[in-house]
């Protein structure tokens, strides 16, 4: 084979394989945002308080073939309650082509929040451990660098507030949509 033909063949091979090099990685990094709507219940002995709530958040994570791990920030908001959350989540996903079901769990902390009872000054949240369970489905768009997750979440944070000398637990539940940009 002459050097000119060998050079053309080598250049063609490099050009054809360079475009697919990123698709062969074992993991994907992603960042995104979340929006959720649902409700919460504050458990204070016999005085349970329930109300609708919204959640907004940001995520940063790594996606490997069967698992996903992410860092998550959430802001829970209702008429009387504002709570900030920092969480670490782990997911197990079922590898299917376009729709990928998953189940996950997370652990983190509440911080810098407040609860405002009717006609009373606000009560600051105690920084406490929070736990969450997640169940959802990912729409993986093969031609676009975006994934869309639709999930249900239940979050539990014990001893979040102290109302009338009683520790109050927070149970928050919502349906969420995540938009993830895959790098």
C-alpha cells in the first residue's frame, strides 16, 4: 500500500470513529433542574397539619449503565412552610431502550427554613437528617442531550420544627419533573 492511500485510509478511520468516541463512555455526567407539586404533613403529636406545597431544585449527577448517583438541592415552599434540603440520591434503573423505570433512595439534611403558624411569628427549622424514596421513569431521547424524568417522591425529616414544645416531623410527598442535560 502506498503512503498516500495509507494516509487517506487512516484519516478516514479517525474521522469516522472520533464522532462515536463519546457514546462509548461508561458514564454520563449531567446537570438539571426539578419542579414538583404535592403536599406535606407536619406531625406534632395529635395536631397534624397538612397543606399543598411546591418544590424547586437543582441536580448534578453521574449516570452509569445500571445506577445513577446525584447531588440535589431542593426548596420546598407553601403558604406557611419554607424548607431547604441538600440530598445525595442513588438510583437503580432498568435498562430499556427509551423509557427507563427506576427506583431510588436519598439521604441528606434540612437547613435554613421556617414555618409560620397563623397569627404567630415564624419558627426556624432545626437542621436535621432527611430521607427520601423515589420511583419514576426516564424518557431518554437518543438524538438529544436531554433526559426527562417523571417521578414520585416521599420525603421524611424527623424533628424539623418545635411547635408548642413538641418536636414536629415533616412528611413531604410530590410528583416531580426533572430535566437533565447530559454532557
